C-alpha cells in the first residue's frame, strides 16, 4: 500500500474505520503487564549484555508472568549459550516518540544487543510509514550514542491482519499499513550494518494470540523468542569472526 493508496482508502473508509476503532477500544479487555523481574543475570559462556525495549508486547502483555513473555523466554534461550546480563525497558501504550523519551531517561550503560519492539501504536495512531522509518533511525542513533550497541535488532511489526480483536475492514487496513512499514524499514536497513530487521514467522498467527486477540500469548512469545535468539546468535557470531 503506497502513500496515495493509503490516503485514498482512509478518505473512503475513514468513518467506518473510526467507528470500528472506538468499538475495539471499548470492548477489548485491557490485559496488565505481567509481574516478574525486568533485569538480571543468568547463563554461562561469553558475556552478552542485552536490552529489550518497546511497547506492551516487549513488556509481556498477554503472558501471566515475565517468564512467559518475550524477555523471560528470550533470555532463557540465550542463557544456554551466553552469560546474559539483561534489562527490559518497555511500557504499554508507547509509540516510537514515547520510547525515545523512555530510552533518553535510561542511565547510560553499555549493551551489546538492543532489541526494539515498537510500531503497533504508531499504526493505530496512523503515523505514516515514512515517518515511522524515520523514528526508527532516530531511535537507533540514540541507542548507539547512549548504549554503544554492537547490534540493534528491529523486531518487525506483527501480522496485524491476523489480530482477531480487530473487525474487518479495520483489520485488513491496519495489516496492510504494518506490512508497508516493515517493507520500508527493510529497504532502509540495507545500508546499516549494525541494524537488522527480524520477523518471527508462524503458520497460523492467530494461534499465538492472547485472550484479547491483540497481544501475543505464551505460545506466540515462544515462537518469537525462538527465532529471535537464533538471529541474535547468528549475528553475534558473524561479528566475532
């Protein structure tokens, strides 16, 4: 969906999408951020300093504990190969500018890998793909300056076209918007060796959703953590060669 198509569709479907958006906000259950540690050390092997930053998905919403969310499952897998020192900085409702503010206020400290999971709230706020890609560059610059990251992993926007909480055509529209954001970011990252885009694939994405039909559940987080841990291992090995 290019910019012109996006604007034309928004002009045509705008009233319907607005009403559906209000309905979704009213009826979708608001799941809390799960309890559990947001920093720690575990594992053995080469040291890996890891920061996970982002929105409600990064914060583990949809899981009952942080151990079942992204941070817990990712750290557990990486700890089989590294001595992991990790921290989670994520807040429900954050979009890219809010994440920039959050990271700006985080104490400066070195991280080898920073995983960034942000964008769903940019989609629902109708931030353009071009603006969103620009914000990812701004976030990457901040991360490099404050944390000296060797690797920044941008986690791709999830398949919003499979979010069962969203009625049609809102689900289709947001899904196409998210796909365009991913497409443009992938093109941008071809010239940035320290930054990669990672997509977690699941044959039936809806099977990985939590009860709210919007966030990942433990199964979705497991698939995400499995593929993300493999990507981090691969990228770090390539940088150590």
